[in-house]
C-alpha cells in the first residue's frame, strides 16, 4: 500500500511514531569543504593492526536514514567506530543525497552507492576520497529500498519496492553510474495474501557470481536471473515460491554457496533454502520459528558468519537478535537464543569486515547498537551504549 506518499515499508516503521528521533542530535557538524580525506572517518584512514592482525584504530561507518520524515537525517551520516571496542563517534553528514535508506560500497572501496527511496526512485554514487556526489540515475520505479554491486564491479543492481521491479545501471571507471540498461518488473505470479502488488525488497548476486536473485515480498517469490555482463540485461531462469503470505524480505547465502536463508517478514519465520549454482534454482524449505513468541514481529534481515557457523536475525517488534547455529554443512538452522537489541525496530544489521562486531540500525529509537561477536560460540555482547543517529535504517561499517 501507499500511505500519503510513503511506501508500506516506511509506514510499518512509523506505526509507533516516526518522530522518535526528533530530539536526538545529528551525527555531528558537517565537515568543512576540502576536508582532508585521510582524516578520521574517511575510507583512507589506516587503522593500525593489532598483534592478531585485526585493525585497532578508527574505521569508517556510513549511516542511512530518511531525509523526508520528521526527525530524519540530512543525508548520509558519517561516523567512525573503534574496530576492537565498537564505540561509534560521529563525524558529520554527507548532504545532497535524499532518503538514503540503504547503502552499499563498490568492491574497490572507492565509491559509495545509496538508494533514494522516493516515489520517483533513484540511485546515487558518491566518491569516498573527497565525498563528492557523482550524480544520480533513475531506477525507473518507486521507492527503491535495496541495492548491491555485482562482484565484477561493473553493474549496480537495485530493487524498487513500490513498483516491484529490478533495475541495472552500468558503473564506469570513476565509479559514476550510467543510464539504466534494464528494468524487469515482477508481473507474475499474482500478489500473495494481503498484498496488492509486487514489492521487490532485495537484489543480490549468488556467491559464485553466476546468478542474480531478487526477493519479492508482494508475490511471495524469489526470482533468479542471469546477468549479461556485456549488455547489462537480465534474463529470468527460475522462480522459487514461499508459502502463501510469508512475505519474503531478505536472503543471505551460506559461504559454501549451496544453501541460503530467507527472512519472511509477513509470517514471522525463516526458511533454509537449497541452491543449485548450475541452474540458479532455489528450493525453499519449511518455515521455522524466529524465537520471538506469539507477539507481533517483523523479521528484517538475516546474516551468516564468514565461517558459516552462526546466523543472526533482526526482529522488529520483538526488538531482538535471534542467534542460530548453522549445521549439516549449511542445510540446517538450530535456534539458540534471542538477545535484546537495545533499540526499537532493528531495520538492518551488518558485520564489520572482520566479523568481530555486529551493527544494528534501529529505526524507531534512532540509534545504532553494536555487539561483539564471540568467535567461539557466536554469542553477542552489547558493546556500550547505542549511538544516536536520526531515523537509523542502515549501518555500513568499512
């Protein structure tokens, strides 16, 4: 549905009052023009390695928000985090990017990409060395909510939630975006129970790079495509249906690439999926509990550790993170426990590059929580007080 120009995903997040962060401070003052790109908070910052080889100094953190809501941000939040303790320090705001609700970085680390989640959807590129906005391109659809860079670094993929479509844009040598090369709308199957149309919520490339998968909440379907890396065109090759009314939102792959895990927003479940790299076919398994009980809960995002041993699910409503043990070489999830997220409505979660920290962007409380991840048993421990960031909906640690 669309309520006053808001997509359903924004509306769900606002049910308890979008102005939750109105009294909270922004991430800091804007950096002065021509600020040194090697200053703390820029991707050029070199963190000194510890005896274990892990960085110990400040690392860059980029924060997504909504700029068109009361109490929202003014652009992409800039911050740093301590790579060992997890403490976040604000470092300003990158203005000139509207409603940057989801962020991704190019594989070479030089360019940041943001969706502009508006009715007239767009994607924006930002050069990180000097934080220059390189321009925006239309996604050809409404309310883009997710984007990812194809592993080869030449194509940007984005999902239009409002219109249920997937767009492809070329990336040139500078990191800037070219005109859209393809737009595929999920016109079938028909919408699932309670849905009025397709709602593409995520688009991601399989670990082997052979296929692009688009998760559609509205049609209860995960679509598999092949991307022609010369033309930037998508060709559909398979579809996987969830049970009716599941509302699939987010898919993440096991490191070995033979299994994936699907977070279902509408029916508060997760599912283990088998994946065939040769055909791109995904087979969705039985729905499993999230450990949140019978109360209202909307699973948001699921992550898997780099060694494939543990998975974590963000729960909006229950306001927790569920921990699963990943067993049988990726084929099984075993629910271990849930821990409070120390925030309200965790919209998105992300690991630090070394996997030792987990960040949770809490939309309604306008905070980012940081957890230390125990490598031995996957246990999560809150790392200090959450960081205030206006309507935090995405955290991207580099």
